[in-house]
């Protein structure tokens, strides 16, 4: 301290408290943390380097206060020399153990001196300096569970070999600790054991209210985490539970300041509900799965959509694993949402409902969907466990018994292995990406055509439609051939009753008319960005012409989102939507012309089954929940059919906590 020239850590003293010169100590301190991973990578490393390198001669381990943990040093009254020996320290240590650290201020100097010097008590005074709070906590690494070092010389080789160090996996604190705890931990560890005490340093921001203001009791804008978990009636805060609070924390980019409030928590709660419903949907459809997760992981499906989903799952698991390894939790949440909303809810679940609900229970197509869904659920429940432990445990509890890899099942979701993708490289099929990208563009354009048909009252639900696809684009046709997508599988992907797929006739045009869009009469057509859509004169069909630019990534795009290419737009695809003819199966809701039966699966969907038997609703009781959720009518009918026959499927459905059919 500048006003204490006799203090051993005075800046003018030629040596650092560690016994090294100041320059040497700073250089040594900045070197070891080059092997440390910082989060965020750039700013975290730079800030700690700056605080170490630029601390100059200002830094001191003590504060001249009359409170705090005292430095056990006594000073000679005449010479000012410090008394700091092994004997004196051990004696004071024994006093602290017996009386506590306050005895430094309460006991007379004679009792603070070791017995050999007690006779000279009138020649010494106690020091009034205390350890810096960060220096005190900065030596906490010395109390880790790692084995102690055997000394600087004896442990040098062991430390060089990467063993016998007290090194923690992670230090995390606020962004103000580069000058405090992070620095004091680094300096004390380098001085004592020649290495940094951490492998990762994570810096986070601070929590603000929804308006971006610092939380303060005086402002009354403090949000107690207990209110979020258990609810708080005065603040009109519902009980969201621990998982919602954890999901909010994980969804934030915590390296910066983050905000929280009722609106934000309600949004997170909705997201949590969607994740939970996704898990519930998969559990409900896997109740009769006959294999374990390990067997499902090893399954090699032939269905094009199932193969594509396993490829997406492999890429997704890789990204989730990398995000967790870098503490990038908000990226994990984004990946969960992408998988839930984009790949599962809007694509895979929609495209497989017919297989799952209406195929025979042990049919090849249905079992393939179940195997794929088992793999998805297996990865999904592992990925959510670090963030949403209660949901992970709930899924683990209600997982069908046969899916567990061991019997009896592990008691907890945290006693199973991590993401299994690296053990199943057959999931990874990058050759499927380009063909499926084109098919998904086709699906997007077909949905536009279906929406136009719905607006013109041609159809109600998409299953009321029959779609004819005339494929002009060679790359799109090649993609369909490469994926071996037949008309029935394509109908499932498009969620329609029937799809007719053909190449153009020789006399059919291959270019869009430049003036056709202007000749369309109001109310008769709608022009899309990727082509033109018209309604036939009879009003019973919708035609959507899709240009090649919809399937090409090479055209320049203006700010309006339209292609700026001056070349004629080649016709890539023509979509014709009309109402499906035939009878509607009351079970799978598809229209067919199958004679006596309304469905090509007479053993599963006979029309006469429902002549005298009616089902209104099935109520599902969920664990720890008071709500009851309606299944869609098709699923109700399927389980009613099984129960009416006394089938195993119906009984299995009841054994996992569901109520009776009403």
C-alpha cells in the first residue's frame, strides 16, 4: 500500500509476494491461460489478458481495513520488519481454529506471538491489513477434490504430463470478475503450481427487467426466481415450475445482459408446452413398439422419408453435442425448436400419421415409422435432459418398457448414455439432402395450391384433395426417381388422399407465358412469386404453374424477393388440385374407389365397422397434470377399434396411465 512503506507487498518492494519479480510474474501468468478455453472466446480472453498485463504496480493483496480475514503478520516496532515464519503462522492457525479469526483483533499481542517470542511482546504490534476478498476466494482451487501437489520440484514432471494438478473444468462468473476472482485465481495458481486453475472460463451478463432496467429493490422490479417456480399471487405470476425457469435461462445469450419478465416467461412457457406435446405425441405412438432403443437405433429403414429423418437426426445430434461442449445453451434451445417445429410437427408427424394410425399394427410401413420415431425420441430425451430435467424424468418414467435397453430400466433419465449418433454412422446420408430439398420445395408449392383450392371452396382439409403433378424439370424428376418416392408415399408427404405423378406430354408448353399473368381476371386467379395460379372455368380445379426459379438457387433476387433474371422462366412443375372422388374412409379420412370398402386396407379400415359403434373422445391422463387432452378423431377410432376387439394394442394403451375409452 502506498502509505505503508514497510509493508512487504508495497509496490516499491523489489519482489512480488510470490518471490518473483513483477514482470516475470505477469509474463508467467499470461502464458498459461493460452491453453484455457474462454466463453465468449474473443472478449473473455482479451479482457483477462489486459487486466493481468496492465495491472502494473497498482495491485496489492491487502486492504487497510479493520475487518476481514487478517494477514497473520506482526511487525517489529523499531525496525518495522515483519514476523512471518512457519512457527508464527502455525501458532496463529491454531488460535483461529480454536477461537475464530476475530481473535486476531481480540487477543493481546502476547498471545498472538509463538511461545518462543512471547517474552518480547512489548516489541511487536499486530498488522491491520486483511487479505483482498478476491485473493481469499482466488485460492479456493487449493481446496478442490484433486490430489495435492507434491511440491514444485517433485511435481514438475507430473504437471508437465498433465497429472497431479488442481485444475477445475469450469470457472463461471459475471463480466466484472476478470479484474477480481478470475485474475486472483490465475495468479495464485500460477505462483503455487505453475498452471492455470481452470480449463474453461465462462463470463455471463446480468439480469434486467423487461424494460432493460437493472433490478433493484428500491425500484420494485426484482423478480424472485421462487415466484417463477411456485407462483406469486400478488404479482399475478403463475407457477411455471423449475423447467420453465431453466428453459428461459438456457434460451438467453447469457454472455450479454438478459431481460426477464411476465411476457417473456409466458412465451417460454408456450415453447415448453410445445416441446412437451412433441414428446407426448411420440410416446403415444410408441406404446406397442416391439424393440429396444438400441435395436431402433440400429434399424436401417427403406422408406425415403424415414431415411431422410435419420440423416437430419444425425446432423442435429452433432450440432447439439457441439453446442453443449461450448456452453452454447441458447443454440441448443434453437436446435430443439427447429427439430420440433420444422422437421417434426410440420413434416414428419403430418406425413406419418396415416401410417401410424391406420396401418395394421405390425405392418412394415408402420413399424418403420415407429423405429424412426423411437430413434428421434431417444435422442430428443437425451438432448433435453441437461436443460429440462423434470421433463426428461417424466418421459423416462412413461417410456414403453420394451424401449429400455436394460431390464429393469434405469431408475433415472440421468443413468443412460449420451447421444448415440456417433455409434450409428448409417444415419448420416448426405446424398439425400439435395433430392429432398427439391421435394420439400414441391411440397411448399403444393401447399400453396391447396390453400388456393380451400379459398375457392373446392376442398376442406387437404385429405379431400387429389393432386396431379406434371414434372417438367429434369432435376426434380431425377430427385423423385433417386428417392424412389412412389405416388402413395408422395401423397403422405403432401398429406392428400391421392397423387398422380407424370411427365409432360410432347405438345405441352415448357415456358411460362410472359403476358399470362396480366390476362388473369380478378377473382379467377392468384399469382405466386414462383409462378402463376389459375382456377378452371368450370371452377372445379386449381392450376399452379411453378417456374424453374423456385428450384434454383443461382438466380439473383431483388429486395422485393422476386427474381431479377431477364431470361424466360422455364416451367418446372404444374400442380393441379381437384376434389378427390370416391368414398371417404371414416377411419383414415382418405378418399378412394375401393369398391365395397372405403379404403384399400380392408382388414384395417372396413366402412361397416362404424355402423353401430360410435366413439366421441378418448381422455388421456398425464402424470402430474390436471388437464385432459383430446386426440384427433382418427386416433380415437383406431384405439376404439382395438378396444372393441379386445386387442392387445388397446390394452397396452390403457396400461401406461391412460383413462378408459368413453
